[in-house]
């Protein structure tokens, strides 16, 4: 399984199940998010040795000129289809705990895991977007309670995946009797579990329950990133657990620095979907009223540039050097996005991956 390979820096693709992926841009070549393109991408990534595919659990688009992320493929069914088409790559489903009954979710995930012979992974999310919850007629809980609920949810799921049978669960939120679920996950293991909570409560949840944790890398200081990684790993080791620590990056890689910078500027400055960016900021309560203007403007361009992911722009040498630095900062892996994944992945794989292999942070490709 790719997520258990010896790659010291694992590389995944983030957001391909959504229209526009993670680039809030109007350029015509922006990502379609269609099944045909996802199928092509997954096969290409699997053959090139990419480690994982991480989708976004999104139910409603953000509007704007492009209805950014307006068309999305549901992630467990998306993962099931892609797992059937691939051989080694790990494929995640991103599951909103408050929206999925845990007994159904446990079985859907086991089904995906059998299709992929052990390659399914769970990204557990509690949700933050009120409008999405309204559409389900589900009331979003207060922030702390979201993770209390998620704790019960993941506890039940892990029990269903274990050898327990016909058990009861009497929690604060979940009250269930005669629970059983067969088959068990593939091969006597369980799917790899990740979470990306940013708050102290969200991070504590990840440390207690997950194998992989995603955090935001500093845009300005590698030292700061290294400290964040070390803090997360230390917190996990205090619980006697090993935690893989990952981050999110947005890559623009071209043969020359000038080409890379020009394309980056073209997509996400000149042709950014600013009306969508402003809607995203409003949902997150980021405005000149809630913070000083320079910080607001930095956040605004940060969201346009890959929704807060770390922008990595340059030649193959420069991109590889940045990834090597992130590995040195202690990161286990990075989930990257590209404006058009299928168009841009071959150049990345042909040029950047060999440099990472030569630097000793990735194995030679299959
Ligand atoms: C890599 C990554 C993937 C995420 N995927 C989703 C997602 O698909 N759906 C979602 O509602 N939230 C997603 N989130 C949001 C987080 O799960 C989390 O809610 C957010 O970072 C805020 O942290 P908090 O819940 O601790 O406040 C993601 C965050 C990251 C960094």
C-alpha cells in the first residue's frame, strides 16, 4: 500500500473530485472535476508512483463567476471507483461525521477497502460550512461539541471494524443496540485515518484517533513549520502513538522560473475568480472589519492561491528543493494541487520525482 511505502516524503493529489480543484481561477483550462478526468488522473498517478489521492467533502459550491467547487463527486463512491481502476495508490474518502450514520459509513468504507484490497483511507471531517448543513436539515453543533460527537462516531466505527459483534453503544450522542458489521476491513487491518483539525480541539482529536494529521505549513519560515511538526509528533508520542504529519501545497512547475511565475500570476492574480474568493472569505468571517487591512489582503490572496495551501512556484530544481526542505522540517508528506492535474502531472512526475529520488527522500518509481 502506497501510504506504507518507504517514501520519506509522500506525495498525494488533493481536491481532484471538485470542479476547479483548489484553484479559484477562471482560466478555461481549470480542472473539470469530471469522472472521465478523474479516471485518467488516477491511472496516471498510480503508474507514476504518487502515494495518495485526497478528495474534498463538499456539498455546495462557493458561487462566484465559476461557482467554484460547484460540481463535486461524492468521495466514498469516487474512491470506490478509482480503487477498482488502480493497483497501488491509497485513495481517501472525506467523510463528514455529523452527516453520515456511522453504521452505514463503516460499511461503505469497508466496501471501498475491499475493492482496493486495503488501500482505502478515511479523512474524518466535522464540517465548518453552515450553509451546507442547512441543506441537510442538520444543525451544526458548537465547535467543541463537533469533536465530542466525532469521537463517538469514530469509536463506533473502529468497534464495528474490530472483532466485536452485537454490541451496544450508549454515548452522549449515539445510542445504538445490536451493532454488527461484516465483512471486516481488508486483510485484518483497518483503513488509514487522517484529520486536519486546525483548532486545539481538532488537533487533539487527530492526535488521539488518527494515523495522519494535516497542518498548515508556514509561508515564511521553515523553522516555524518544523516546530509545528515537532509539536504534533510530540503530542502523539505522549499518547504512545506515531503520527504522520502532512501539509498542503499548490504547485506551479515549469521549465523556467519566468514561465512558472507568469503562469501562476496569470491564473491566480489576473484571472482569479475574485467573486468566489470573497464569498469564501465571508463564510469564514474574514473581512477588513474582523482584522487589520494588511492581514485581510494577505488572507485574500492566500485563498486565491490554493485556499491557503503553500504555494511552490518554480523550475523542477526549485520545486524539488522546496519539497526536500519540507521533508527536512519533519513532514511525512504533502498533498498537492495543480490547476489542471492531468495536463501538469506528467511534467511534475518526469522532472521533480527523479530529483527527490536522487535526494534519497523517495524510492525509485515502480
Ligand atoms: C488537507 C485538509 C483537508 C480538509 N478537507 C475538508 C473537507 O473535505 N471538508 C471539510 O468540511 N473540511 C475539510 N477540512 C477542514 C478541516 O477538517 C478542519 O475543519 C479545519 O481545518 C478547521 O479546523 P477545526 O475543525 O479544528 O476548527 C480540511 C482541511 C485540510 C487542511
